[in-house]
C-alpha cells in the first residue's frame, strides 16, 4: 500500500515538473489506452470466474442499487455545495 502511495507522490512530482512540455500530450493518450487495457483485463477476469457468472443476476441488482445510491448522493452533495457557495458560505 505504501509503495503505491509513494509511486503516486513521485508521479505527481514528476508531472508537476514536466507540465507544459510536449510529454503531457502523450500522457493523455497513454492514460486512455491504459484504462481501456485495464477494463479489458477486468472483463476477462470476471468472465472467467464461473461462480460470478452463475450469480450475475444477484450481483447485478446489488451493483445497480449501489451505483444508483452513489450517483444520487453525489448529485445531492453537489447541489448542497452549490447552494452554499452561491450564498457565500452562509446557510
């Protein structure tokens, strides 16, 4: 866990130093390619898990409920924050 955080902090530092260089244009493309590759690998691992595929209906409903509540909570929090910021922070 600490290894991941240390690599993240180092990456932030390198990105800060290299901002504005042509390297950042390549980074945007490589991030999209990496995300697509990770989604592909994630899909393959889900598809190869027999017990998960057999219970996809049960897991699917749980995922829909969790996603819906997460999106709803985010929208409510954004609306509350917007109202507080428009009033200058006064409730």
